[in-house]
């Protein structure tokens, strides 16, 4: 940099630099120093955008040329962000063994061999008169550690048929067989002990599930009303219905 022809300088001596000139000189020294110590092509935070400018992906800053970016890498902001990134990486590396201590669940690509054999029987409890279903699913090709699973699916959860609120689906699954579903009434299932149960017989490879639907209780007839005049307690009489009369009539 020429210091001889500056205003106020004496022949043979350099004049005083202004604040802006000292900043320019400082950035030039930093750029030369960075070029000697930093390989800009292998910098993971250096990026050229489609406008021809340069960006720092760590600090999210925009630079017009490589020198500006190199001067930025020597600044306080970039160095602080580098320290924060190093501290976070060290913290993540320390926490990594604790996260990987539990074996992750590996999804296996199982080749399906078809649908299992099944049998559905309608049953009715002789005492409570509850209607129920008995499912018997046969899985002769499953392994020893495999246990069939089941779950209920809403009609609005499936995408095979048009949703119908009057029905729900009961699914059975066990590898390597395909998942099968049964369309049943959308009624409340009695989950009390002895009403709903399942059993997996490893010897015969047969999965059995029994369920009963809760009975819909009807309100008792009002006192003094019998036959066609029997009405639920608390109901109102429709004056437009000629077949209903008041219990007191």
C-alpha cells in the first residue's frame, strides 16, 4: 500500500492512516493469512449461490468475494459459532452411547406367503343372551417366537371401502402371512374378564379370540301402561300420533 503520497505526509515518511483505511489494511492482512492457512474449497461452511455470491452456512452471512468470506472466518462471530458447534457436537457424541444402548427395532422385509385359514362362529351366552363371535385363525408356518396380534380399526381409518359408521374392522396379523380383517358391527365390545379373551396355541398354531357385544338396555315401561300404550319414563306424548294416548287417559 502506498503511504508516500498521502495528504499530510512528509517526503520519506508514511502519513497517518484514517480509521477506514486501517480497516481495509487489516482485512487485507487477514485475507492473506487465511489464504495461507485455510483451504477454502474444503471448507464445509463455504457455499457459492446462484447469484455468484458467497455464503457462510454456519453464520448465514452473504459475501461478495472470497476475500470477504476469508476475512469473515477470522472474525469474532464466525469463531464464536465454531466454538458453539464444537461444544454441541461433543455433547451429542457423549449422549450417543446412551441412546444406542437400547437395541433399535429393525423392520424386516418379510415375504408374504398368503392368507391364513380362519373360521368364524356366531355364539350367544345362554345366561346373559349376549351375541358374540368366535374367531379361529390358523398360522401353520409361523416361527416359534412369533405371536399373532389383533386390533380394532374404525371404518374411517381404512381406505378399502367407503366409510360406514355402522361397522368396524377386526384385524389379525402374523408374519409371514398377510393381514386379514373381519367386518363386524360397530357396537360396544364387552371387555370384562371372561367376556373378551384370546389364546395362542403354539402346538397347533391356532389363534383363538372370543368377544361379546354389550346388550342395549331398554328403558322400563311407565307405571300403569301396558301393551301398545307402554311408553318410556320421562317421554313426551306426540299429539300428532293417534296410536299413543296419555297413560292417565
